[in-house]
């Protein structure tokens, strides 16, 4: 991930791919774009972003409305909250329910039931307009708390090296943190973009491209040297792979975490890519 002197100029080097797997909605895979999208959606209720947000929330509502009567129950509302919350959680911008409710499904269910009753006025069903009214207020309040300077692996120019080190250290040391969720999402996107065959696994040539993109992040702050050693990179690939010549996402993620942790403890540690 490199200095995206803006994602527009960094696309060629960091997130370069012939056929985008993301479509035109960058808020689905780019943390910075997601921040901008939610801000625009809540500040301009007649703008394109507001329409897209409405569509997202409405389709999610329809997904949990299993009997398709246009109304949802309290248990369906609970599932709907989890479904929609997955988007900000993708970027580490919302806590998991395990963190929010101390890993208690009972506490989560009770809290969501209370929310449901407040929204519906005690009725046993919730309508789409009630859901949209609730989420609009909730998202608007959350948007007001967005920190636009917090580390974003796709937009490194917005963060200084000291803050980056704190963020990446937190990500590696605490896998329940928002920093880890953000790192996970970035690694997943890089992997998907490198996987031109769309099989969930990559060969050495694809890993080589993936490693170039990933190494651009520490290089942006001067934490890694420029250039690469082909033999070392092939050795890394062979060591990671236990699948007869390919690497899966979990392989890449596991290696990334171990490699990053080693370099945080000792910046001179071997295995430069």
C-alpha cells in the first residue's frame, strides 16, 4: 500500500488491477470513501449518496423480512442491525457485538428488544419507514464523530509515521480492535485484487504483485527499503504455501501478522519483501 498521493494516483502502484472486483461503489471497499459517502448521505438528503444509503438500508430490511409482508419482528430487527453494522465494522469504525455487549448474546438481545420497542412504540412489528427514520438519526450522530485523520491504509498521506506505528501495533496486538479490522479489510482487498483467477488462492506471480502493493505501506514512511529480492520473495512464498504452489487468504493474513509483529519488535528482522 503506498502513499496514495490520493487514491487516484496510487491506483497504478498500490491497488492496480485490470478488472475491478468492486464495481463503481468505492465506499464498499475504501475506508476513506466510506467516510465521505456517509457524510454526504447525511448532509444532503436529496443527493446521490443519500439515495444509495436508502437503497442499502432498504435492501437489508427486505433481506431479513423472511415472510415478505413489509414488516419485521424484534428478532429480525436484531439480525438487521448485525447485517447493517457489518459495513462500518468492515473498516473498524464500529465495535463487534461481542465487544459492545461483553460477549453476551442475552445482553445483545435485550438491548435490541428495547431499541425495537422504542422505535415501534411498543408494537410487535417494525415498518420500513420506522427503520429508515431510526437509522438516519443513528448514522447522522455517528458521522459527527468521524476522525478523518485516523490511519487509513489506502490514504497514508493523511497520517504521520508515529500515528501509523501506534495504529499498526494496536492492529497486531489486539485482534478485537478497530485497527485490526481495518488491517484485515485492507489485506483482504489486496488479496482479492491480486487474485485475477477469482479462485480464492494465488500463485507466485500473483503473490509477487500482492507483495509489491503491501510493501508500499512501510516504504511510504521509510520503514522498509525500496526494491525487492526475487529469491527472497520466492522463498517467502514457498514457506507460506502448504497447498502445492498457491497461497490462500488465511495464509497471507497469518504471514502478514507474524511478519509485521516481528518487524515492530526488530526493524532489522529478516524477510524484507
